[in-house]
C-alpha cells in the first residue's frame, strides 16, 4: 500500500527551516500575529478570517489502536473467542462464537483544507482527506476452543468524506484573540464504503470479503455538523472550548448509518513569546452503535457486529503552535498535538485507541 510518508516529514523539515525566522520574532511588536491566535491543531474550524483572506492548511494524523475493550474492561483474544456470541450464528458456515479477533489497528489520514473570509463575520471552508487503514487479526480454529489458526492483516486506502461549511462570528471582530463563533458544516459521502480484502477464515480458507465498518474509508451518509467555538486570552494565557455534533441525515445505500457523535473539548494555552504557544486540552466524545446493517458484512469478527461500535472516550492532549514572523516563512504556522486516553467506556468488544498524533501546517494570504 503506497503511503504519502514524505508529507509529514516535509512539514517537520519546514519547521526546522523556519527556525531562524521564528526565533528572531519581535516579542513586543503589537501588530505581530500570535501563535495562540489559533486553537490547538486538533480543533477544526476554530477561527474565522478577515474579508478576502484565504488560508490553506495540511494536517497529518496517526492513530494507533492496540487490544480490545468491552465497556471499561480489557479483553484478551481468547476471552472474546470463547465467550462472545457470534450475532450471525445459525447462518451457513457461521460458528456460535467469534473466531476472528482484531488485535491492533493503525490509521493514517492526510487532510487538505481551505478557508475564505467572505466578510469579516463569515468564513467558508472546505476540507478533504485521504485515508490509510491497517488492521491485524488472529483467527482461531473451528467452532470452539482457543487453538490459534494464524494471523492476517487487512488494509484499505482511498479518499475519505469531504466537509464543506461556514463559520459565523458572534463577537465584534475587533480582537483576533477573542472569537465566539457558530459552526455549520455538511459532510459529503466521498469516501468508499465498499472496500474489500482477503481474510483468514476459521476453516483455513482465504476468501475476499467486504471489510467491516471501521475499515471503510467513509460513512456513506450526508452528515450535518453544527457546533460552537469560543476562545479568549489575557496576556500570555489563553483558553477556549468547542462543542460539535455530527448528525447523519439518513441511512446510506448499504442500509446503515453511524449514530450521532458528540464532541466536547476545552483547552488552555501559554504563550511565552508571540511565536510559540503550548497547550493542554481535554476532549470527551460520545457515540452510539451503528444503526442498521450492511447485508454483505457477515463474519465471526467483532467489527462486523453493528452493536460493537461507539462508546464514550475522554482524552488528554498536549500541543505546540509555532508561528514564523520574519523572513521567507513569515506567516507560516506549524503545529503538533499528541493525545492519550484517560477513560474509555466502549460498546464492545472493540479495539481501543492508545494514542493520536496530529501535525499541521497553515498559511493565510
């Protein structure tokens, strides 16, 4: 599977090449932009732009999942294979319990975006993505027991869903470090939901099957995404928060949809100089199970069960924003955020997220 691994490396290379112009920034220049003018890079659609201003952005995200969890309890592959009922038992060739268990997953996402200030009060935006997913599995023999037949990997790759939307300002617009915005966006189903790959069945066969829901590139649905974002500052200290909802409008053509997703986040930042900002952020997300079912996703694996999706996750994230203020790279913004889970209560069994990294570049014109 071909990967754009040179793109995140290019962002890091740009960071080092920006270093001279970053460190020569004038800390006391009242007209200088601030690294803390933007939220942490993991917060999307947080700010608006002046009339006629354009901002381009690129983000790279890497998410690592390892091991399964049911509710708040970790589960071994052997426990899942012997105690979790197969929802498809009774169909031809389907064993009574799950015999294929995911053990880990990696997702990489490349996101390109653009924002444009229609007026000082209204900014429109668009963002597309390209996704790579890889999931490792263990297959157990036959219909019972804990004898391992072997391991296998499935992969998917392609364009994800596309977001278009607008940000409307509720503040007076006089201070870029104080904004109160309403967000409204629409997610378009540009990502494939028909990805397939070879699997290792409990019988030893290796059929090509449609991959379960987490391995698809998109949702297949039009989703409305309303939200609200606020951030402010006092001297070197900044703070903010965002509430975002992702609401599918109907089931997709394959007969299912994701449940409504709620995301709440709040952050504080410290800006020792106007070219660098450090942040700490809490994020809580909540989502229910998959509603409906793709009739072609039938397998003795937890990811094929629509009930084994969603849950409640609280994360702690640490961020760094850098803003070049002089020289050839003036106005270029580089940001990094790393997150770990504090609490995971999953509608399991399902894979649990262990870490997230997001690297980004932004430049306004």
